[in-house]
C-alpha cells in the first residue's frame, strides 16, 4: 500500500497513456463497412429436396447446392475479407422463396447468387447455364422456371404469400417479364463471367446466359443470377457433382467470376475520382432503366424525369438521361439520381450514338 501511494503520481500518467493507446487500438481495429455485400442462396432445402437425379445417389439437389454455396462462401471470406457474405440457408432448412428475396433486399445486397442443379426427361441433356430476370426465349427456359418456382407449393400459406403468382400459369410469366429491372446489364455481365469460368476453367458444357422468370431473381433489388451447375439427370454430370472435387471446382469457378465482377465494379467506381475524361466525339449519359419492351416516356418508372432517351442493345430497350462531354459531370448526376431512387443508375459512354466500354475512353483530351 505504501509503495502504491509513493508511486501514485507515476502510475496515473501511465494509466492515462495506456487508456489512450487502448482507444486508438480499438479505433484501428474497429470493423469497417464492407466494400460489397453478396447473398448466396442454396436452392431448395428441408422438405424440398429439389430434383432427385438418376436415383443412384442418396444426395439430392438440395445437398449439392448447399455444399457448393458453403464452399463459395468460404472462398470469399478467406480471399476477400472486405466482402460481407450472407447465406439464405446454412443447413438443411427450407426458407420460403419470399424469405430468400427479403434476406437479400433487407441486407441491401450488391449481388444475389442462387445455386441450383438442372433436370430433364432425357438423360442426354447436359451443361451449365446461368439465368437472369426477363422473358424466357425458349420453351425449355419456361419449363425450368416453372419447375424451380414450384417450390412455392411446399410452403405453408403459399396462396396468401404469392397471391396472383401461379407457377403453373404461363400468363404469370408474361406479367413477370414486364417487371422493370434496372440491374439487368450487371446481371448479364456477372452471368457471362460465370459461364466463362465454367467453360474455360472447369471444362463444362456452356449453355449460355438466358432470361427466365425465376421468382428469386425477379423480385430482388440488385444484380441477380440463378446458376444451374449441371444436370443431375445426366449420369456423367451427376457423378461429377456428387464428388467432392467436382463441387469444389464449381465453387471456385463461381468465386473467380464473382471476384472478377467485383474488381470491375471497383474499377468503374474509381473512375469517379479520376480527372475528367474527355474526347472530341464522346458523350456520357446516365443509364437508369432496362426493359424487354418499349416504355412510354411518361411511364411511372421514370419518376417524372425529363429528357429520357432510349437505345436498343441485345434486344433490350435501355433508357438514359443527361448528356455530358465530361465523365465527372455524368457521375455527379448519377449520384444524385441514386439518392432519388434510381439505385442501379450508372454512367455509360457513347461515340456517334453507339455505346462503348468506359475502359475504352482515353482520359486525356
């Protein structure tokens, strides 16, 4: 006690210094806001096994999708710590389709990836495909959407939760395809990257990126894709997906595609901070909407905006506003529009009326 009294004057500054260090250490190691949020959705689950494949294995679609989803989540968490990963299910549970959508929307996710396995009456059907929201261009796309959306019937109170949405009614999909999706461009971009990885790095048959009326990618408010890893009704593909190595390959392919997509988004965001970009014949516009059908300029989706222009690309009607000779001014409008509710708005460059990649624009005059 005597020692403490004698050295109290020395102890107080020391304690104060330690407290200051602790405060700075706490601030230094406090968690940062994630650079991106991704929601990974393992299709089916619980009482909904998904498709049963050839029947040669005990594992069904729900087991394969869960394992690939968990592997993908582990890859992202390990190699991209600045990305927040949310799983719609971590075990053999059965979230409603509405719950999966709400998880993504409530988290204000930047990307939604739903993972599934395909099935077909003929065992010869094979390959990997990625779907984005839109009008199905083939009978097979319609049937696939109907089959996946049929999970609704396994939910309690589905008639109340999905009033007006009947997975077996083709008219439902006509109405669904007309839903506005300002994130279609980015969804197509991510889908293309996924298919490239499946084809070039894993050696799987490429069935391409298609549009179809899957519920979970039609009601999410961010770039969204539904991935079919392969056909469990095809014996060779079933063997591949039932193996630990095959599932790991598919998860790593999805990781690489997501990583490349994220890197591209960061590059495009970085353009905002660069010096103004100008050329003699380039103009910059802000794209605000994409639709499979032509919209009237007075459509409510435009929220009363004036000077809305339209151009056609890949069979889609795409709408822009503003026209600038300097990219920095277009980015300022983009940021303003995002605050007004156009959350998917982005800057696009045009030369002689044709859209060109932003990366092709020289930053020098």
